[in-house]
């Protein structure tokens, strides 16, 4: 007999280390995390997204666990004269399962546009990587009442030309720019409202069935003390965590809080 599952999507919490942790520091952090968190954890997907230089070591250290490895960026070409870039197959070869695409820091500081984000999403999917597509408005855009317009443009641009997709292969992250690294998270009710809008747009772009399968994370000043406010909402399927993922105690507590 089928049982009613109140949470049809498996929650997913990803730690975006950004440009923190040398290899030596990563080794310490992973060692501590393995002591504090069940490596064979069920009921939640854990993704660690260290800098490129830490990927081989972190991949080796979490081998045999159920935690996943993710990258923070990707290039869309398979190979070529693209100095400083990393290809999809290089990431796959290191054991990556996920890749963050279109983070607001990359849009703001490295000129990423909806068009380049779109190329990266397509390249990731073609290589078998699951993109974590970040969207979110700046404070000025919010104050101008443009939150929905911005998020819709980022989604339709980022997913342009993609119609064949299994929902589990794409994660969307709602990261309001004003909440990132500020200690001022978005209110959980508002984050759920925008997440609902994101799912509505995903439904229009990819079909309602696919949109129902896509996990939508909230990101921006998520801490152990507030993560449950977000993950307890049925429309929010996890979190993309920056600062609080850099320390074993806070990340482990945060995962336990997310599990409820
Ligand atoms: P903080 O959790 O440090 O606010 O960063 C959020 C973020 O940008 C995750 O991608």
C-alpha cells in the first residue's frame, strides 16, 4: 500500500566553501566532520563544495560516505584554450556529482550573464553533473519591487533550450544577494513565498511534474539557529550554506537541525 509522503523531495544541504580552506585546512575540517556527522546519513543529501584545489583530497576523504562532492564553477566547453578554466569532464573525473552555477558572486565579480550560466547548466547536465542554479535579487531590485522579474529572468535565461530534464538532476537555490554573508537572512515566510514563485516558473519552463521534483534551496546567512525555520517549510527543500559550512561544529549542528 502506498503511504503518503509529506516530503516528496529529499532535502539537500550544500556547503559552499567559497575561496576558503587550503588543502591542509580542508583535511582538518573533513576529519572533524566525519567524527560529528554520520557518513552514511539517510534522509538528507549532503554536498560539499570546496575550492577546485581541494576537490581531489576531499573526494578521497569522503569516499565510502554518502556525502557528495560538488564544484563551485564549471566551464561549458569540453576542452580547449581557456586559460584558468575547468571542464565538466575534469570535475566528473574527480568524483563531483554537483556543481554550483550562477552564484551571485560570480555574476557580480566575474561577469557571468544568464547566457553563460545557461551554457554552464547545459554543459553540466550533458556531463552528468547536477547543477545547483543560483538565483536571487539585489537589495535595490527588491526595493524596486523587481524580485519576481529578476528571478524569472534568471531562471528562463539559465534554463533556455532545456526541455528534457529529470527534476532530480537540477537544484535551484534562492539566494537573495542582500542576505549573503550579512548575518541578515530572508524571513522564512518570504523565502518560501519566493520559492513557490520559483517552482511556478519552473513549471512553466519544464512542466509541472518536473518542477515538483526539483529541490529548491534557500541560501543567505543560514546558521544552525535558523536553518530549521527554512527547512521545516514544505516549499523549501534544503539550504546552500556559506560561512556556517566552514566550521565542523556549526555544519554538523546545522545538518542535525535540518533533519528535525
Ligand atoms: P552565507 O551563508 O555565508 O551567507 O553565504 C551564502 C552563500 O552565498 C552560499 O552560496
